[in-house]
C-alpha cells in the first residue's frame, strides 16, 4: 500500500482511506515504540499527498549526512543552536523538525520557526506537510507553543507528530490530534523484512528487536550485548544476587564513557525488568531469549514488589534526563534503592 513499508496494515489502511476520500485531518499523531517506522510512514504519506518521493526521502534522519549534522549540533552551544533552529526541508512543502542538542529536545526556537513557515502557501499543489519527529521530547515552552499552532493551523497545513510515549505530550495536544497507534510487527513480518533487506544475523536481530524493523536494521549487536550486560549486572547487584564489588568496575567504566548516553541504558533496564516480570509470572514471551537461563534464575530471587520499585526508580531517572543527569551517579543511586527494596 505504501511502498517499502512493513506491518501496521490497519494504520496504512486508515491513511489510504484519508487520501482516497480527500478527508485528511490537519493534525495526525503517530504513536508507538521506537523503530516501528512512524516517521518513515509519515514521509511515504507525504509523498502520496504532495508528490516527489525521492526528495522527501532525503529528510530521512537515519541517512549518514543527516546523522552527522545532528551529531555536530550536539557539540554547539545553546545560543548557536537557538539562532539557527534545526529542521530539514529537501522538498519545499515538506519540513521535518527533529529533536536537537545533547538532550535531544524539540525546542522553542524550532516551534517559532515552524509557526513562521506554516504561514507560507504551498509552492506545488494545495498542501504543505510538517513532521515533528518525537514530539514527546518537546520542552515545556515548545509544547505550549505547539499547542497554539494546533488551535489555529493554516488551512493548507497538515501537521504529523510522532511520539514513543503519547502521555509525555500535553493532554490538550493529544485531544487535538487524530491518534494512530503503531504495534510491533509479527515474527512473520519481521522475517519478510529481514529477507528483503538482506540483514546479516537475521534471527538474532529479529529476536532482539522486539518487533521493530528499525531496531533490527540498525542494531549493533556487539554494542547491544555490552550495554545489556552492564544493566544485567546492575539488576543482579540490586537484587542481592551479586556483590557490590562486582558492580564497581562496571560503574566506573560507564562513568568514563562520554559517548554512552544514559537514555540508552534505561531502555535496557526497562526491557530486562519486563522480561523478569514475564518469567516471574510464569510466562515465556521474553525479548532477551538468549539469556533466558540467567533471567529465570534472577526472576526466582526477586519479588513483585522489588520489580515495581525498580521500575519506579527507572521512571524517576527517565524524568530527569532532560536535566542532563550524570549516568554513573544516577545508576549507582538506583542500585542503592533496589537493595533497600530487597
């Protein structure tokens, strides 16, 4: 239906119907986990509405040139980023606003720029489409500015937002959007995706991806295993299954690694805690199937209360990410709280 897009047929059918009936809402919110193709489908949809798919695809944030620009901007001082807000626009009627800076946020200057550019009429056809990628990363000022835009959008503008967690968005933003929920792909869909993309270590990638084709395609397996091992060590120590001494070298290594973002490690903690919950309740459908024996042994040592308190601790750290909290201090503190909950 949408070329080179896998899965989520219900979402594709809904978008196809909007195009066919020429009844497209002015604000769409694509919601779902990382790697399910939300921004990819936004570009495919835009290409169907305004044409010129080749130019629109140049705004794919995973392209090497775009990645380098985003990484370069992380090193710039805030005033320089604010003077030159980040956006991509290979096609004049399709603009992409991604998270910017070391904290990966949608900023107020970006929303000001969006509001200014939204007033311009389309150069081709009758529509302009703006994509706010990871809109749930908008800071408070940017979110309020975005809300004002949603209240009175120009007639020619279609605004598409993506969000990993829609509940990080203001309720008033959600209420003004048509929400389309993306689900993880089935194993059969992932097999098709891996075959067409000719992925190496396909079975391993599929097992670790959690049904997300974007994760499967981009996964650095060695780096994945290293990060997961560090977070598994944290959980074992926090559960009293390993000594504090076993955590110390891991903690020190994390403190020395300047390029290892805390956010990446929190995702592993969530996944591992999910698997522990499944195993403790007698389930089998875990993501980290290759370390099932280790997780099964650990699940037998922890209580439901411990898991819930651990998840709350990870949530508390996640809420502080935008304040640039130091990862070593944050994880050491989480470990102490886990041990108290034993």
